[in-house]
C-alpha cells in the first residue's frame, strides 16, 4: 500500500490499534486464548499490509542490541529485587499511574495457549509496533511534521526527552523503568540510526521478561 497523503499511517495505525486492544481488555467477552490470538493476528496483518514498506530488520550492531536489551531487562526487575516493597510506594500506586489489567484469576490461571499468544505478542509483535511509533515516527515528527525529511536517529533534545517521558507514562505503575527504557532505546536509535537494532533490543528485553514471568511466576511484569 502507498500512503503519500498520510505517510504517518504505517507508523501510527498499528500502535493505535494496539492501544485500542488494551482499552478493550476483558470487555470483549472472548476467552483469553481467543482474544490474545486475535490480537496477534490482527496486529501482524496490519504490520504486513500497512507497514511492511517502512519496516527494516537490518542491524548494524547485532550483539550490541542484544546486550542492550538484556541490560534493559535487568533494569526492569532490579528495583523489585532490591526492595520488594518498591512498587507499593504511592508514586507508583496512584490514580494517575493506574495498574495493568489482568484477566480474572490472574495470568497464572490462563491455559498454555493463551500464555503462548501473550508471550508471542510481547516478543514478536509489540517491539515492531512500538519502535515504529516511538523511535521511527514520534522522535522525528516532534522535530518536524514532515518527518520523512528527518533521518532516523536524528538527535534533538526536546524530541528525545518527550518521547522518553511519554514512553515511560505508557507503562503505568512501572513508569520509572519505562522512562529508563525509553531513554535507552532512544539513545540506541541515535547511536545506530537503525530501526532493526531498536526492534531487536526491545524484543530481547521482552523475551527476557516473558521468560522471567513464566519461569519465576512473576506475573506482575505482564
């Protein structure tokens, strides 16, 4: 598909649908395994038919991206390992930060098929959707609405900061590690100027988190 009249669409539409799915959580009446499977399918179709021309998986620093993704994972779990009561502080538990939705009975109650689709979405779909929106589009659009004239990884202080802050706020009660992640991924985009490297780093973080969730029953990270 060509989007000459609205070049932002391939970057923004999948993320908008992703947010819509989050808003509709537990309101569809579907069994979790069906709902999660539909999310993966619909987002994957959008990425293929709407966004594939702007997606690149080419990396310039594969091992650097893997190491960065692992480091961001450690940053995510670090505060709770150091202080188990960390997340209970009012700066994280408040009406503004909110709390992540969990299915009735929690994720531990879900069948294996639902957990599979939940992990697949986190590792294979979300990194593409989010990196397209945050690093490939918003960081450039905030510099200039004609974002296509701005190269990937272009550094502008206000754009860098606002993108990181908004990325952090997207993560609710985990806003502080979300902010740290946003800074890390933004920095990696500036350093590598590569969408593929940011997707890989994000995917590694989410893969480590998903493995940690499933193996250690740390469901709060989902």
